[in-house]
C-alpha cells in the first residue's frame, strides 16, 4: 500500500483588502524572487517569491523542514541560492563583495533561536559587542547605550550577570537587546518564542510590536507558533514543501479555506499535510533494506 504525499498547489495569494491598501505604498526593503536551494540533491526551496515592506512585521510560518529558516539565511547572506535572487535595500546580496555585504549587515539585527550569547562574556559585554566592533564610540558612550538597550527589554539589572545565570527567556531578551544595539532598520527573528512559557512569549511579542511602533523597525519573523504569529504579524506567508502556498493579512489567513493552511493553523493531525513525509512506501523500503543486507552478508 502506497501513501501518497500531497504536492502543494501554486502559491495561493489571498487578495489584499481595503485596509491593506496603504501598506502597498510602502517601500520594499527585501525582495526574494525565484529562490531555489537544494542540499545534497534534496530540494528545500522550490521557487520562493515574497516581499518585505518597510515598517511591517512579516511572519514566515510553516512546519519543521518546510524551508522557512533557509529563506531567512538567504536574506542575511549566509547561504547562496542555486537559482533566483535576494535583494536587501535594493542590492542583490549575492553580488556584494565582503565589504559591501558587511555594510548591509550593519543595517539589520538578528535574534537567533537560542539567543546565541557568548558564555564567557557578561550580559553587558554581549550587548556591547556590536558597538565595539562596528563603531568608534567611547567606552563611556557604549556603556550608556548598553544600559539603554537592556532597559528596553526590561533587563538593565542583569548587565553584570553571565549567560549561565539567566533563564531561557532572559537569554532571548538579552539577545534581542544585542540585535538592536546598532539601531537597525530590520530585525530578523528565528523562532523567537520556541521553548518559552506563555507569559515570556507574550513579553517577546510585545517587544517586537513596541520596536515596530516606537522605533520603526521592520521585522521578519520565522515561526510555527500560531498564537504569537497572529499577535505580531502585519502580513503572513506560509511555506509548505519549499513553496509559498498562501500569503495575506492575519485576518485573511485566519479565515482562509485553503486546506493546507487550515490544517496548520488549527493544529489538526489529519489533513493534506501528512504525518509521515517519506515518499517511499514502508514495505518497499523495508524489503529493499533486507535485500541489501542479505547481498552484503552472502555476497549475492
């Protein structure tokens, strides 16, 4: 018996409503066109097209292994596409030399999934690191700015502590303070609420919204946390099997009848997204393994 794996449809773009007409006028700060990427001949991205507009929070969502973190890594210039282009601030990331890429990177911050703090450095030194590496500011000014950034995330008193003395949620907030140390125009968030309790998740979501409204920061958030996604998003893009299958405002996504999106946001175990992703029938795969082992053992 063969289990058929659903092949996703072409991108279902939910048409914008009247309330999003103003957003259409916003400047596009990131443009991804025809992005394709494979690892070891395994296709991960299969022609991704999306835009990020200035001042918005774009949530890229989807299940584990759908390619959302891979899209983010292309946006920050860590990966090179097999096909397609990624433009940040109107510049093709792949055409930039090291100095040009570093110049673009100074204009954005990144909150890594684990926080990615340096364990041998205090909280204050972790936040100060971008300022010391990329500015000529005096230590006095840097110390003031560190206190300001930590205050924004509610952790000014944690400045002398070591990362080992922090909870998971505190590490995320310190990582966020470091991500905004250089007053970036864009902040990328890779699973910012993974592993956090509901209260700390709410704190992180509030900070993302506060930075958008108070500092004008554009946010790109990769997540599979639907509660968080609906709280922070201006627009949402869903990936499945390396393709964009839907995009729209939170209200449009919430009300869509697209089966793949419906199953994902409702968290239903049964639907077009299979539990088992293997495209090879189990019995065929098992018989093949037995035959290979027999051939290796007896030289057949």
